[in-house]
């Protein structure tokens, strides 16, 4: 890549020219640089390197039309793609997937579930620091209900959210709950404040030295 593209503002000029459809007046690009003089010098360099063409027109006053070349368009397109990546979520997560403590959690909802999720109310002032949150569901056309979503060990001994309404670790209530930062924080804190007995699998307070269920010594 030639020197001109390494200069300050060259990227901004080519990118803005590309976004404007490939053709613009000189005055339209001045905001891409520090000022008129800097733009004038830069345009000459970009033209010499084959990234743009410059046409001069006199209609009452002198104007300049800047047109991007195929070479310039190819470079600007790469700049645009890089810009789109930079504006994406930090983790560049796949749609319907979040990452928590190094784990991938599926949170994808069907269109119907996404519509119904508007009618869920998570009562975060209820036991957020404990092992469950309370959910109020009032979907139109369905009977309103209040239920809890718990932090609970699944069949593999891994802490997950479990919905008492659906008796499920994977229902749409759970998937929607995972998307809330408050719930993610609750899960993280809960993992750190319980001890699981290696003998009977029961959960015990963080400071417990012996299992409250079977009496085994906790590590």
C-alpha cells in the first residue's frame, strides 16, 4: 500500500467518498481532514497513486469533483468492512449465543417467544443475591402467573437456571432470563458462595466445613 494511504486522514477521505456513492465535491470531503489545505494536498497524493480522479468545473465559480477509481473502491470497501466489524458487539458473538465465564449459553428465541417475552417482568429486587429470581408473566390471552427461576445443578452437576413453571433448564423463560445482566451477576455470585458436597451432591453455604445433609467434610 502506497505512502499516501498511510498518511493521516487518507482512510477517512476514501471511506467517506465510498459512502457518498463514489463521487463527491471537494467541499463534501473537507470534514474528513484537518482543513482545506490538508485536503488539497491529500487529494493530489491520492490521485497520483491512482485512488481517485479529480475533475475541475467552472460554473460561476470553480468547483472540483472527486471520483473514486476501481483501485480506490477496493481499498475503501475493506475499510468499510473493518468499520462494520468494529461496530459489532465486543465479543462478536453468534446470534442467539452469549458467553458467560467462558461458557456458551443458548438464548435464541422463536419469533413467538420473542413476542411473548415483552410480557415478562423480572422482579430483580427479589432475592437477586440468593438462589432465585421471581418472574411475573402476563401474556395476553393467557392466564397470568408468578413463578421462580432458580440457580440449580443439572444432571451433570453444573449450575444452570431452572424454571419451576416449565420444569426445565432450557425453556424460553430461562433463555430470556440469561440475557439480563442482573441474572448473569446472580449466577456468578452464586457459584462463588456455595459448596457442593462430593459425597451426596447437596449444596452448602460457602463457610460450611461439613455437609449439612450427610455430614461429610467439605473441601
